C-alpha cells in the first residue's frame, strides 16, 4: 500500500514538473496592450518540436477571417485552425526557454523568429517574436 501511494505521489510530482517547464497546453493570447483577449492557441509537442494552432478567435467579425496577407502555404487559409507556431525546440543550454522556430502574425502576414518561456509556475507564457534586434513580447495565459 505504501509503495502504491509513493508511486502515485511521484507521478503527480512528475506531472507538475512537466507542466511548469512546458508550454504545451491551451493558451489565451493577449494583445500587446496587455488587456485585449485575441484567441485561443493550442501548443502541442511531437518529437521535441512545438507547434501552435489557433482554436478560436475572440474578435467579433474575425472568426471566419482568412490570412490574405500571408505569403507562404497559409495564404488565404482560415485563421481558425491555422498553425501559427512552427519548429520550436527546447533550448539545450537553458531548459526554461523554447527557441529556434517561428510565429506567424495572421493580422499582417509576417513571420517572426520566436522564443517561448513559461513563467509563474507555467500559468503564463512569455511569447517573443523578433526580427533582428526588433521584437514584440506578449504574455499569454494558460487555460488548460
């Protein structure tokens, strides 16, 4: 009985450690103003690589929007269901950061290099998109 209880506790702790250090999950995106809820993005991991897909757009009148400003394979595709994060991997030197991929802003069609960092015990995600020395950072909120 004690072994079973110990195994259950260790499993729970391992799950919490994974949740704290991983951006995998459902996130509410918040605009640069820090207030406006924009969308829900689900981040998944396969073979150590993260991708993020828009599940829902909150802005009225934009739920059926298409990415008419995109210049890659996402051009003229619906924003809802669109993969906006691609190719992100955990930094080998700093396990708190996820780097090396890209994020698409479907409002302007621009693709940025990206860096993700779970903060506040995994309750928030610092999402940084950058080109050279110019960058934007948003803080997303974990939904699940």
